[in-house]
């Protein structure tokens, strides 16, 4: 059975950790990675016993750069590097990262215990590029003050949107993950009127209602990322989390999909103005500092490593 890794489909958690790693050279590093990855579900289950009510979840993903080193027979059909792009003075960079460890639960301390345990097991096989701890902010809002993830798929649709199916049977139950870390210019954003903020986002701030088409600018974030083809909306499953401290605030944007195409279309519309030459004006208030693409295989695939 092609059961997905536990952190992909479950509803949003209160806390999440994103650990981006590079794999060192040499066969020993690969062997260590394969061993630790194959035991991730068991390690997670052991630590989850400390508080089952916290719903500790985990997933590990691998980038195009490292996949050939895993020794797997073939690779996911659509796995490719992050699609770096630029436009209208804004950049979506592709940044280093071979492996992603993604952990979430209702307790930040359990996330800490699990991420520390996995990184310790990996030892010198990897180098930590970035470790970001995100958290649920107020009533599921981004640091901009707007509700995030309103249009996320629900119920059985989450699996339909996020998981590879029979079209790539060797990798069914896996998911393509695109991860970007945005840092917001909060001073600039907070100087805007609520009306202007709503025009930038495309939704009302207080009650989270989508603006009508006749008053919503084509430059609004919603206008850029909501794409319909043949009467169907192109979707991704977002598991994004705000992060921040007294010096910075932003969003860890995480999008899971059965193919990378929908995410790439959204990114092009945001940055390159495809197809109408209009970019996402939210980018005037936030900057992408990282960009990575991973494939998060099924639990059965991991156990067979």
C-alpha cells in the first residue's frame, strides 16, 4: 500500500520545523542517509509516545540533485530543480538543499526532540543549511494579518491534489514539495491602509471574504494564484507556516502536489506576469530568500531504501 508520509495530508498543526540539509560526498554519507530515512516513521512513532495527543508528524524529501545517489531504481517522473525566475524587480531564487526534514505537531518541544534526534543520527553525513521553526499565528493568519490557506483542498480532495497516482506507479503515494521562505517588510506593509492591503491580497482582512471580480485588481495575490482551466481550479495543498522573532517575520511557504506543474504556473503568474504581463503586487511587500523542490516518497519507498 502506497501510504504517504504522515506530515503531508494531515490538517495544519500548531508548530512545524523545516530543516534543509545538503548531503556530503562519499558512500558513507549516502548509506547513513538511507538508513535514517528508512527508520523515520519508527523514530517518529517512538517519540510520539511522549504525548500521543500532540499528533507528531514527519516527512523527509529529496531534491533532484541527490536522487541519483540514493540508489533507487529510477526517479519520479516530474522531479526537477526549483524553477528560479525573476520579473518586475522581484526574484524567486533557487537555493542549496538536497534533503528536507519536515516535522510538525501541537508541541514545539516534541518537534525539537524529533529534529534533534534525526539530525544527530545523520551526523556528519549532512550539513544543515537552514532550520526554521514555524507556528500557527492567531486564527490561522499570516504575519500580514490575513487568513492563510482559506481555499486549501478538504477531505479526500487533499490526497487527489497532493499525491502521485497510478500515472507514475513506482512513486505512487509520494508528493512533489516546493518550499520557499519569504521575509515580509512589515514596516512597509503596516504603513498601508487596510483598504490597500485588501486590494493587494484580494480578500477582506477582518472576515476573510474574497473580493468580487469587478473590484479585485488583476495584480492582487488571489488574482495571480487562482487559475482556472476548463472550469477546474488548478490546486496545490499548502502546509505553510508563519515564522518570526523580534528582528524578522515571514512565511515558510510549502506546497504539495501530484505534479509540479500547478505550482510552477502560479509562480510564473506571480513573478513573470504570465500570461497578461501583470505581476503579484504582494511581492512589493515580501521577498523570497530561499527556493527548493523535493520529492517526498511514500512510506513503503522509504522503508525499502
